[in-house]
């Protein structure tokens, strides 16, 4: 009888250990959403940088207003 109780307790302990190991190595939904948010933030920064570069080109007279608007629309959408 005591032998069975010890076996059940050991089994439960192993289940808990496996569960904790799985949770520590598997990425959670929160981690996934945070990585997507970081990617979107860096992407929007690069788009803003590109628009600023286009603005400078327009101000220097290298591109026209129409070219600026077309390139800006292409970057945004």
C-alpha cells in the first residue's frame, strides 16, 4: 500500500517537472505578441525615416512633389 502511494507521488512530481520545463521553453502568447509589436515598431520607424529622406530630397529639388507623394504612398501602403 505504501509502495503505491510513493509511486503515485513520484509520478505526480515527474508530471510537475515536465510541465514546468515545457512552460519555460515554449514561447507564450505574450512573448509572441511582444515580438510582433517590436517588429511593427521598428518597421514604422524605418518608414518614418524613409519619408524624412524623401522629404529632404524634395526640399533639395531632387524629386518633385508628385514623385514625393507617390513614393510616400508606396511606403505607407
